[in-house]
């Protein structure tokens, strides 16, 4: 099986039978998009919620808004259609307990919320989610069947399937 590694602040697109994998998800969020008809998927590893503001850098793959739109455009170039896509996400953990945690949400929560907004804008259904908590994760996305495998020391190994696929 061909494993394609997705690094932080990046995305990759592949076709079955490949497996897309990303490591080291803490507060970052991995977004897996899948077109079951084409058996093609994309996986991105997002660091921050928005490209707006003075923290923005020259890498659009770092941010939820610009990374998801770029990945979708590339997937459409591979013959995928947004109206056939489903999404699965993982990550978005609260990695550090800060004293003012009641006053503001963590970067992990903000990343998750930004991803949900981007998916809702495009009417892409979220069919599986393994987010939050306070531990890191590895995510594997198997394009042969659309399965998302989430591996963590604290949470164990979980498989998220879409029975309709």
C-alpha cells in the first residue's frame, strides 16, 4: 500500500489504493475530503484558523480558509465534484492548560471551528470527527474505502467508516 505523507501546513491529493497520513496533530486539524465515485481524496494539516491578520505568512496551506479552498480546487482538477464529497477531521486538541482557558477558546478549538465554517460554506457534510481532548494524534486516510484511522497513545486506535461508501 502506497503511503503519502502530509506534512504540517500542507496538503496532498491521491487516488485509491493510496493512504494519506499525517503525524503530530496537536492543536492542528487534519481535514480529509473524499469523493467516493472517483475514489480520490485530499488530506490537509492546518495550523491556524484564518489567513487574515498580521500573523499571516506566505504559505496559504497553513490556514483553514485558504488551505481548504486550495485543496478543493486541486481535487476538482482531478475530476472530483464538491457535491459528492464528504469530510472527516481529527486533531484540534487543547495541548496546554492555560489559566484563562474559561475566557477564550484554545487554538485547537478555533482551528476546528474554522474548518467547520469552511465545510459548511461549501455544503460538504462532516461524517466523522475525532477532535478536542488534550492529546496528540496521527491520522491515516485510506482511499480504497474512505476509512479514517486515528492513532494516539491516550485515545488508542479508532476507525471511522462511512457505511454508505
